[in-house]
C-alpha cells in the first residue's frame, strides 16, 4: 500500500527522489485536463453525473469533478483563474475579446483561435508605447486563487498546482500573429525583444501579486509557453537565449521570491535543444514531454536530464490516446514509466488536454496502467469500467 501522501509523492518526484509509487495526474493542471465532450463521455461511462464547471471557455476545457478525480486517485489539484459556470450568454457567441485586445473566433470544433491580433501591423516602438496595455492590478482573481489554494491545502493531501496564464511567448504570438512573431524573431529582434519586454513587465507584476497571495499554499506552478514545433524549436536556440531566456528568468525569480513552489514549464513540441537553458534559470519540471515530436525520446531525455528535470506527462495524445486500442495505451504507459520513473522524477499524465475524440476506454486504460505499472494497485477497478463496446 502507498505510504506517502499524494503531496509528498509529487514533491518527491519534483525533487528527483524516489516516491512510494509513481504519481498520477489527470486534470490536476489545466494542460492535463479534458475537453468538455471527453469529460461528459467519461462520466457517462463511469455512471457519474456532475454539472459542468468550466476551466477555460476558449479551450472548451472543464474542471474534473472531485468525485471523478477521487475515483482516478489523482495526486494533484489545480487552482486557476475562475470561469463562471454556466458560461455567461455574452461569451457563447462566435467572437470573444480578451483583456489584451486579442479577438478570438470560434472554430468548427468549438474552441476559439486568434482572429484579430491588435499589434499585427505595429512597426515602430511608438506603436508599443501607445498600446493600451492591461493593468496587472486590474487582474482580480489573485485573492480568489489564494483562498482556493489555502482550502485545498488544508482539506486534501494532494499537491496544489497554481495554473498561471499564458506568458511572454504566447502573448507575443497572440498580439502579433504567429507568422509575424516568427518574422520578428528572425529579422527584427530588437522589436521582438521590446514587445515581449512590455509583456514581461506586466506578467512579472501579476505573478508577484498572485504568488504573494498564495505563498506556501502552492506546491508547484505551471507556466505555459509554447516554444516547440513538431520538428524542433520554433526559433533558433540562440534567439531563445538572447531574447526570451532573460525574460523567463525574471518570471521564475518572481515566483521563487514569494513561494517555495516548484516551477513546471509547459511547452509543447520539440524543446530538447534548450532544456539546459531551462535548468539554468530555475525550471524544476517539464510538461508535457511531447513524445511524438522530434528529439523527445524519453529514454534519452531521462539519461541527459533525469537528475535535473522532473518530466510531467509523456502519454501520447497525438496518436495513441485518440486512435490506439486500450492495449496500445497500456503499452504506452508502461514504456514511459520504464523510461522516466527510475530513481524518481516522473509524474504520469497525458501530453495535453484530452480532446473529444479520445474514447473513455482509453482514459480508463491509461489510469489502469498508471496504477499497475506505477506500483499503486493492480488497476482492476478501471478495467471493470471499460465497456466492451462504446457507442459512437
């Protein structure tokens, strides 16, 4: 039987110590959560029913009900920006505008994608100076997040993850548009640095406000920054080191100055080329370990960085979870545990938000294998819930 609390085993993994069992995360962070359709199909399969609690409207992501998280024996609970449930009618339309002035339009899948980037045509520093940047003091959820973190810390033995908003790379791309942002990084680095410097100033102040309120009630923070593509880093690694790394260092310092929380950086894609840089500036863990991307071989990552980084995720959501059989999923989980868990430093979880096409039986197979091969139990309670035939 497990001898550690959930919090203790997650912290052991983040500190490269061997926990009693391999920690398991499903919807314990915003980037390991479920699409609303996937969540509802899973609840039907489990014979459970709970009102939808939104985690993010644009991503169509929901918060996992506590009863479902308890059934899966998830070791993590997350605290993020609150979203009213049900979704307010004014936010159900085809277009949403965020507090940075980015316009988001609904896609055929129901998620929202940037459709108007307010700084797409900026070409002079004055355009940035005159832009109506959001006031970090107007970002209100800090105290609500702190209250929730305190409650979860007191009422559960789970690790508490603070989900922070998209950071400088993400919002650089949203404000400029991805193509223009890439052009800036290649052809006008001074402008790119100025743009992301403005974003970093706001982000650091917001982080200071949130983490100052949360304090030692957080065990880790998840900071989203998508830096990788399918074949490699979106930009040259030297450009990351020159422009973005110093901004990331400021953000991570703002966290560590106010909380003992570990820093887990979320970046999809192939980011192997800058893992040493991330370690240099204080990153404790990497999520989601996109195993389908180039150079993200889990055995090699463990060999090269297993004593420096905790790997969080690695269960393939691009091919195996949506399109594989339950046996394929079990084999995937077993492989990642064998590669990443020895000596500690691994938290099992999906590579990203589980999308609508992922069948419930594959989510259950992932949990079954995580418990069995992670040393927690034989996983039989999950197998009994797997339907022999799932209706379309």
